[in-house]
C-alpha cells in the first residue's frame, strides 16, 4: 500500500442542487431530468477535465466514432450520470420511490445468508450501486463502505452519504492508517458486508488486463482482503430499465484464494480478469452507464 491523497474537482453547489431538489418536488423526475439536459451541455462545453477523462472511455468503447460523435456519446454519459445522482437524492427523501428487479440472485443470496463469514461486495463506476445497496438488507449483514469522505459539502448534504434508512452504514476511509485495510479485514472477520470499488485502487497495486481491447490497470485489493479472510466476492451491477425501475445483478460470485509461498499478485490476477470481463460485458450492453472518470488505461496515473 502507498499513502496518498486523491485530488478531485468539486462540481455542484448548494444553489444548483437546491434548484434540482425543487424541480424534483414540483415536477417529479421528468422535470429534474429536463433541467439536467441543459446542465449537461454546460459541462460538455466548459468542463474540459470532465470531457477529457470521459473521452478515455468513449474512444475505446466506440473506436469507429468520429470526433463529433464522441461528444454526443460523452453528453449521454453525463446525462445518465446526472440522472443517477438525482435518483440517489430521490431515495433519501422517498425510500419507496423506485422498484427493483433481481436477476440470477436466488442462489447467491442463499449462499451468503448461510455463510457466517463476511462478504466483499464489489461495486464499480457503472450503473447506480448506491441505489441498489438498499436491496442488500435481505443479506442480513451490517454494511461497511470503503470510500473517501466527500469533499463537496453540497453533495455530501444532499445525498446523505454514509446514511441509509435501512440501517446505519459504517464508512472506512481508504486514506486512513494503512489504507483502511485493517478496518476492512476486521469487518470481514466480524461477518460484515464490505463494499469496495473494484475499479478504484485507493493505493493498491494494479494488474494489467485487457479492457475494451486495450491493456488497462485494475487493482487487486478487493480480492486480496477477501482471500486473507476467506470471504467471497460478489459483483454488484445495476441497470435502470425505466424511469422508476432498476435491475440489480449479484450473480457473479468468486472465492479468491492464494498460496502465501507464491506471488500473491499473480495468483489474484485470475479473479481480477474475470471481474474486468464482467465489466466489459456490462458496457457492451449499457455503454452510457459507465462512469469511469479516471484513466484505467494509463499505468502512470494513480486512481
């Protein structure tokens, strides 16, 4: 592990978020989404950093696309990400606002419910995992989320990050002592559900894998802590199928292990590759629900 501070650009303020809240309350999702179309164009025209980071993904997802068409693709990503932020706020105000379907989950849920061990829930910058997290209460496990504190006070207040109506959520700061690994291991040993971003390193070393036809670098940290505690890893994927309905998929489950006498990184690479294949399959079906605003294809950029 390497200590570091993750620098992020603040976007959004109290006034802008208040306007979206007002639109949601008066006109519902349709009104808030309509305003979002205008705001997204603003970011497309004036937020060069956001456009540049999104372009890393778009150019690989749509390799035959022209420069002009790439901007259309970027705009759709911005709009979809904005909608999901609005949805996240909506459930803090109206817990029953959305409906949820689950696919291929019965067997996974049974395995996890019967297990007294902790579970690593592998989230990603695709879909809206924060909304789907509300559905994990049937796993009957306390929840920990590995995430750095939200820098933007307006976003933190509006989304109530770290707060859930279903049960309290413990936040593990990856910029704490030893990157939060000790807290993760302790939580798993206590049988808790630990949510970790599978595509965000937070200081863990990375492995080179093919993603969208190009060598990319993904961390193996989630599989490392899972193997160290003999815990399963479950990938959480979500897709919005209508204005007020989501599908959650937790059918991908792995049981990582490693031999302490061999190279851990190389051994855990098998599961990292399988996870990345799952991500790639998701982006092929839902290209505008991938919000990788960091360059996983550059080994020199830490994320």
